[in-house]
C-alpha cells in the first residue's frame, strides 16, 4: 500500500488510549457448556443484517457525486474505481484499490478534513478492497488508524464542534464494529471496545444528567454482585412486563414507555451492538463478572433508550444465562474452600472464611433466583400473549422467538441444576421444539446435549433405586 497512507500505522496504538485509565469508572468489572450466550459472530452478523449494505453502499457509479462534492477529476477516478470492482470487468479489486488510494492521496493534497465523510468513505473503500483481496492485516490497520484519529479528535477540546460529536461517535462505533470482523487478537479487541464505549458512554451521561444518577446507583449494586459482597435479590426487578411492553393494533409488540432518548441519538444501535460485543469478548476471556455487570447495565439502558422489544427480551434472556454462569463461579469458589477445609479442618474456624462462605452461598442462591426471574418473566409474558408462543414464525423480529426459546432452555438448565429432572426434561424438550421451529441452530445443539444428560441422570437414579429395593 502507498507509504503515505501507512506512515502512521506502525506506532498508531502505542499510546492512543491514555485516557482509558482515568475513565475506567464507567464500565466496571460487570465454565459452562450448559448456558447458551451469543458470541461475537452472532452480534456482528445481526448488525450487518440490520444495516444490509453496511459500509458497502456504493451500488451506482454516480453515488459519490450524488452524495458528496468531489472535484470533477476525482469523480472520474471514483467512477472508474467503482467500475473496476464490479462484475463488468470481472471484479478487478487490485485496479480498483489503486484508484481509491490515488483518490485518497489527492484528498490529502487538497487538505480535506480527515474526519469528513468524503475522506473516511474512501478509506473504508480501501479497507474493503484489501479484505476482498484477502489482505486482512492491511484492512485491520486502516480501521485501527481511523479509530485512533476519531478517538484522539473526540478527546481533544476544540477539535470537534459539539453539534458534530454525536455523528462522529456513530462513525467511530461503526468502524469499531467493522474492525472486529478482521481482528484476531482477543485482548486488543476487548481493549478497543472498552476505550470507545467509555467515550460514547461519557457523551451520553454528559447529555443526560438523569442517566448519570441512574447509572451510578445501578453500578454500586452490580459491583456488590460480582465482588461477592452481600446482595438482596428482592431488589432485582424483571425488565419484561406489561408495564413496558404492549401490542399495537396489528398485534405486534411495541414499547410502551415515554422516555427522552435524545441522549442516545444518533448512535444507539451501534452503541448497544458494541456493548453486546464487549460482553461476548469478556466471555471469550472467561471474565464472567465483567460480562454480567455489562449485560445488567445494558438491559436497563436498552429500556431507557427505547430499543426494539425483541432485543430487550433477548438481552434479558442472555442476562439470565450470565447470572447462571456467575452462580456457577460462586459454586466453584465454595467447592475450593470446602476442599481446603477437608484438608485443614482448622481453616473453617477462621472468621474471614466463615464470612466468605456465607456471602458466597447467599450470592450463589441470589444469582440463581435472579436467573429464574429473568426466564420466568419472559415465559409468563409469552404465555399471556398467545401470538408470541404459537405464531413464532409470524414475528417480524426474530429476537422475540429466540428469547422465548432461550428462556425455556434456561428453565430446563435451572431444574437440571436443582435435580428436578422431570421438569428439566420437559423444558429442554420444549426448547428443542422451539429451536427447530425458529431455526435456532446454536440452541438446538446445546438443548439436545443437555436433554441427554437429564435422561442419563434420570436413568442412573432409577437404577440406583432398583438396586436399593433389591438389597432390602
């Protein structure tokens, strides 16, 4: 690639996120095959589908001249570049790439603002051509350089006018999400997500002092949950209820909530996609507490931002899965302490150990209770409204039937955990039926595996009972 474009790449991330440390207060530290949670691929594909032509809207040769004002000689270059990447010349991406690079060089000569759409759209086309040529490392470098530029500009007073900040934040989040498609480094991806999410969150909180107060209060409760401090499960309230969700005259679910959502605009879709991706990255790094804390805040904020009901239902179902994972973490800690006590009986006499055991047991039970509430409220809502339960394929939003199926599966897992095998079998069988009905392949595989475990365990228990009866 032209050296002028790559000149800053080598050291572009060395100290780019210096503000991360002081801003870390906004996102707090929010193994199990039996909980289905969505990974990064799911959220990336859902976001791509929702945008349809995301980052590739260049269908017509005159697209640029219609939307942006380029000098005539550059318009001709762009038309040629678009033509070269089309089927008319057998997708000549190499030649198209050269033309886009030449256009970017000329924009630099003209001193076009590197934050402008005219400039960044060409960069994105260069990155797209690199991807089509399987030069993913070069594409990744383009995205990272853009992210640094946006981040630095948004954090430098006076560079971006206040009225332009929301639009630039949206652009920043879009490029961030796109960059994760070619990112192979888990830690870099997680770090970039955190840094740019902090930036967007602070913008939201500055624009809405009421949200800041709300967030501070919820953050304190989430910190208690993930740090093993005593928590009160009775304070937890499901987000899915008839107060928030209604049906319109055509029978489709809508939000029934009067909120001022201006603080989230115009980047709320990108913001919540990025938060979901951060949760997925935390899970990939086996950081369940951070994933849980992030998801708890995300669901609350989704309601306040008036997000689509199906996304809220699915987010709460995933919150239930994360609560179960956190309960398993507490259970694992309990097992380790119990093992130490068996080796050294005097260990249990330590007052700190006794206190830790008490907190761990209470918080494990509270997490299981909260997970159960997450699932129950979704299933109750679907049972109260038969259109959701019995006409799942008619729903315009596929997230709605997925949330119902995932909650049914979650109830099966909780019953399996508690040894209530008949209920576990019933819920898991229902989950399999729902997964098949809605083509929910990820859930189908997991539910079938867990149903086999439940049946095997039930058969084992029955054989033990028969053996006991024979002995008597």
